């Protein structure tokens, strides 16, 4: 009553005079309570601007002062008055109820009067079409309460309100019919696709979670891929929404089943700060499915959630939390009974048993690089491979049977019980060497035990494994291993005034020992009586002999060199023995092998060159005697030179400083996390290839050519059809090799790395800047079909490609040069605000005018996306007034905004002749339009009168609140696209760059073709950004559209905004 008779506004004026609100100054508590007062005043007076301003401040700054309850709950729900509330506009009712209901379901608070109001459609004095969001809000309420009968009644009574919502599939799933639920979900997704276009869509709310759960329950072929795609859509469009964290946890579970270890610390941190009801429940459920031990604090949170749900009528959530507590703790018998009784009462299934958790979850690393393996053997379709694992100086053997797949590759293989191999039947594919190894199997346990009680006698098996061609690492089954015959190594070190004699490795007690020489090379040592006698003398701790007895030591070593390898710090005489002295090779060798998801590098020297043992640079004895290819050889290592060469390599390869250092006592081992880092290391090593030998496991090898930069690119640009440009070119790799631009772009498209595969394990390295510029060319241009080598460039993309064309060796025709010159002239243009504009623009508004005027000068469209309240209408009036003498202007706005435009034009731009289409003579009005004529019309009339409106060549067109044409499939959008204008301007207060489908359509209106066809845009930007969260693609998209879009938020121009009075 006070609002209607004006008394309330007088009260407000009095209060604000005595206690003015300030969002910038004063005590925080005072500012927060006054902001709350402003929100309350805004609700009572139906002032949306006041509500938005107060709410923004409250949400950002006042949580600690006002508590968890949102302002709408404090104003509306605590003393709910249905009669007063029903008198509010429908949009304001929904705005407030949405906050109240969201708080209710997220924090498990029950507001019976609010729910009763929602359920009483007689009380909701709004139109049928506006009822849709209210009904869906009530449906979500019913869902968490487990009131499935009421929900089904609501769906049946208003089927049109729930098209594409997923609610019907959700209810069917909870009733236990997974197949029926999926049919309904798929039907609704098809409807969503109709509405949203081909960019892909998914349910963003709670029904999306249930659709994911139904897919997990069905577990059909392709369902896991569909889940990942769907979650990517949700996360791209739903940042900060209530279901974001639950979706992330379900995605983590799916990825865990495929061998990708989720970041448990990050996930649990998200759970710790997000206490919403469904977040807690779904997160703990996903952790249980993954197989993670549920921390005590999360169990306690789940127990508290169950208590709150039961006390506040959320029966479904109470049932599910009881079920989950029972399954994660078998001692919770009471909870199991509660869950069973509630399931029967509600008539629904529990989602806790949609999947069965793995008993043991292991991390599995995906192979990132596949390289050519051993030559194919077409005649063999099955083979036996041996996986080995080296632990505590022992090598274990795991035989696996592999089959050749239809693609010609070998399968991962399946384990074979050792008792079956021992029996030897059914294994026709075994080689003679396999059979010799299997002959070392023996019965050591009961036949009913694992492997039938069989095990390898390693002292017999390992010598037979020497030289086997199909041995691989157990931790990396695609990495070949070399097993070679070896002999014990005796080391003689000088320590002060004594000689320390000891074996390099412990020989153990058996007759066979295994020493790891490199990560993929193991020496199988057969220990004989001579070795044992020497070991008995030196003992496990080694033997120390005074330097005075060095001659006797030398005599002994000289004899021992005939049956073992010797590393000695003192010169050893082999006179009278069949030992050949050779020159030591100090060349550094780097072994590179796949290691987890990346590569492992380890540094060695090979003093006896190609076939001798590997040693660590600068370490060990200077004098070495060993058997190489059946010959006894002796050499003297230059340890100082080896160390110098090793340091040179390290200094020439900076990437090693960034690698994970696996060194122990300067063993010089590094872990490069991914192939990209390995290729960077190869590029650096390429510069010193005359000083280093790179060694790969058999069948694996990568090579990197020298780095190429933008200045090696030659470009030719010519003007093509419709003022587009055609671009060709080539890259001069060196004097002997040239790569055509289109070929280079094709290869870049196949790899995210700056190392471009050239075939046969060779890569071309590009500078990172060159790679970035070429990626922009791919995204901003269009490749021609067939054999055509040209890349088509939109004339406006020239701005974004300026960096590339300036730095490359570019030859261009006059059309390209004229385009760049026009752009430069426009950038230097300093237009004056029209003197006929009856308003004084603030500095940021002048900037907006200048920006739009420069684009209009070029005939280029613009998107003004300033925050609400920053004066977009006034800025738009300024620019269209500046060009009013060149032809008629059209302004299209929502019906509710048209009157505001008419007022603003009359007030600030009276030189315009204002027209509308409200009368009967629309034909006559449109035909009579000319200079300084401005027609204001609604989107509805645009759609109705498009055939008339498209006959006019407009100077300027303004689409206000242009999100009205965001959907390309609507008649409204199609009508807008038919209009012709020299300058097109759209205004919107929505950050459209966050909605890619909408962004494409709006830019298709202002600058057709800039973003390509919708299909091209989706492939270049939509899928990478929304599905793969590709930040680089988002950055490049922003670079492309930035010249044509201006967005300022209030905080950026706060100093220029007037104080509220």
C-alpha cells in the first residue's frame, strides 16, 4: 500500500538522507547492513538497478557480516507473505524464489510456505509461458525430497514445461528403469539440440548428474566417451554453478576407470570449501567408487548431511546418505536399516550401487609416443614376450601371450599360468629359446596354489634369456630390454694411503647375479669358483691394503683380469697375458627411454667403444680390463676429461635443469615429463651432435632438425573474391629442403607441439612464437579444398595476422596494402563527439564513441558489451548521430526497451527524425526514410516486417540487447541477418565470450564470415574451448574478436560514475 500511494518513496528518501549508503567508505558492517537495506528497498520498490547494485556488493563483501543466508531469504522467506509476493512482477518473483529455493536445496533448509506457493498455480498470477521456470524449480524441490509421485504428477500435467529438461528421465531412472530412462534422456537431449543448434548441449542442472549416473549404470559401448564429452560441455558453460564440483568428481571416477589418476588433493580441496548438499554426497560417493579411503571428516560431514536431510523433509537425500554411510562402513547396520526402510517408502532405487567400486585401483600411464617396433612377421599371429622387473638385485620374469590385431599391431598381452608353460602343450608359437627358458620351470608348491605351484629356477632361466629379442620392461611394456652376458667387476680404489679392493656389486649367494648397467640393459653374471674365491678374500666390506704393498696387488690384479673385469686406480701390468691395450673412448653417451608419461635420460661413457661395458663419466677406476667380443682388453680412462665432457653436455642442454633430477651421488639421471621436453633436449643436443652419442631402445628413435623461425617463412598475398585475400607460401628449412605452407599447416594441425613430425621419427623445431603465429593462421584462415594451396583470409583477419605478415618475408598486392593502410588511418582517426548530442559524455564513454566511430569509418561492425548502467545507449546514440547525414538509422530493441530509446533519442539527439512502426502506414514510413531519420522498432516487428526492412540500405543498424538473436535457428535471428547496413552495432550487457554459440551468431551479424561458418567455428574454437578447456584456443579467439568488441565493467570506471543520491 505504501509503495502504491508514494508514501514508501518518501520514507526511502528520508532514510537515505539521514543514513546514506556508501559502498566505498565507512565501516564494513555499516556498509553491509546499509547494502542489505538497499536490497530490501529495491525489492519493495521493484527497482532492479538498486537490487543488482546492492546484491553485487553483498555477495562480494558481506558474507561474514550477514551469514550464509542469501538476501532474498532474509527479505522474503523468513516471513513469507503470498499475497504481497504475488503482486510482484513475474521476473522479480522468479529472481527471488530462485535464490530461496537454491539455498533450501543446497543447505537443506525447508520453507513450507514458499513451497506451497510454488505448488499453488492459482496464486502465481503470471502467464503460462512464464510458468516454465517456476515449475522446473518446484520439480527440483520434489526430487531431493523424494516426492516422486508428486513429481510425476507435475510432469504429466505440464509436459510442455519440461521439454528438454531431463526430469522425466530422472524419475524413470530412480524408479529403477535404466533403459527407459536413457531413452527419455536421449529424447530430451535431441530437443535441446534443436533449440541450441549443432554446437552440442547437455543438461546443466541436477538432471545432468542423473543422466551421467544413468550412463554409468547402462555402461554401454561409447557411454564413457559420452560422459566425458557431456561433462566438458557442462564445465565450459557452468563455471561456479552448484553442480560443477559434483560433475568434476563423476568425471574423475570415469577417468580413474581408464587409468588416469585423479588429482585427489585438488578434488578434496574443492570438497572442503564447497559444503553444498549434493556436492558432499556425490563427491563422497565418487571417492568410494574410485576406491579411496574416505577421511573421517568427510564421513562426519556425510552423517551431518543425513541428519539435516531427515529433519528438513529431504527424504531422498536422507535415504542416499544413509545408504552411502552403510556401504563405506560395514559397521553402520542402523544406517543400512534406515536406508532400506526409506527406499521402500519412497519407491525408488539407490544410486550408490550404480557401479561397483574396484577392489584395487592403480595408476596407469598412457604411452604418448608410438614408434616403429620390430619388423613385422606376417607368418606369426601369436608370440610370447617376457616382461622383467628389477628389484633388490633380482630380475623377475613374467611371460605374456600377445596376438596380432587387425591393424597389424601386437595386443597388450595376457598372462599365462606357469604350470601351463611347464606342461608345454598348446604353445606351438614358442621359439627354441622360449622353450629353453621354460625348461627352467619347476614345481615348488601345491598344484592348487598360484601358477599351479610352479616357479622359475632363475639360475637356469636367466642365462638362457641372454640375447632374447622380446624382453620388455614390466613398468613400460613397450620398452625393449637388452639382456647380455657379463662377468663380475672388481674395483681397486686409492683412498689416502691404502688401496681399497672390492666388487662393484654384491654377487649374492647364488651362481647367477644380475647387474643393471643402464635402465634397459642388464648383465647376467654367471659366478664361478674363481669369483667366489676372490669374493671370499675381499669379503662383503672389501679389502684394504697399504700402498706399500701395491706391487703385490698389481700382480694379483693382473692374474684376475683373465677371468673378470677390473677397474683399477693404479696401473696394472698384464705382461705375459693375452690382453690387448686399447685407447679409451671418452665420448658421452646419453640413453633415452620411455619413462612413465615422459622420458628418462641417463649419461654414460663406453671406454671400450661400441660393445664394451657402460660406465659413469668421471667415476670408477682409471684402469679397466674387461672381456669384449671374446677378447681381453685393457684401457686407461681419462676420468678428468670424461667429467669435463659431461659438464659440457649439461651446460649445452638447459632443459636438464628443468627436468626432475633423479641423480644420486652425481649419477646423472633425469626425468623429462613428456615427449615435448625430450624433443627440446634433442634440439639442444643437436647443436653438439659431434660430441655426444644418443642411444634409444631398439626400434625407438627421435631426431630434431635445427630450429626454424618466422623470418624463414615466405608469404605471397593477393586479393581474391569479395575482397577476401588468398595466401600462399613456403618455409625454407635449409638450402636443400622447402616445405609448402599448406603442408606445414596440416602437420601443425596434427600436433600441439612446436616440434613438427616430418616422418621416420624426425621432427622440425619451430620457435614458440612461429608456432603461435601459424596456429593463428589456421584458426583465422580457411584452407581451400582439394589440391589448391591457397589459404583464404577474411579482410578483417588482417588485423590479427599483422604480427605474422610483418615478420615473414611477405609479398602482397595493392589490395592487401590498401586494407592495412585503411586500418592504420582508422586507428589514427580522432573523431569529435557530435555537437548536436545534448549530453556530456564521461571519459570512458568518449573512448567507446571513438572506438565505434573508427570501426564505422571502415564499415566494420562493433559489439559494445559494457556492464549495465554504464550508458551503452548514450554511446550508441553518439556514434549513429555522427553518421546520420549518410542515410537512415534502424534501432531494434526488446519491446520493453523501445520506449526508453524513444525518450533517449528525443532528449539527447533531437536532430533525429524519430519514427516507429506502431501505426498502419508502415509501408509509407519505411519508404520515406532518409538522412537523419531514425526508426525504432521491436524484435517482434522486425520478424513481422523484415521484407519491408530489408529493402532499405541503412547507414547504421543498432541491435540493443542483442542476445535476443543469439540463437541462429530462430526466425528473429534469420530476419536480422537479412538487413543491409554500412555499419552494424550490437549492444549487450552479457559477457558473450563465455557463450560461444551465441558469440558466433552475434558476430555473424556484425562482421559476417570473420569467424567462418558455424561448423568451422565449432571445430576451431567451440570444441577445443568447451570440450578440452583449451586456454590457447580461447586466447586466440579473444585476439581475433578483440578489435571488434569493447567491454568495461563498473569497477574499471568507478571513479567516473556519479554518486548515488
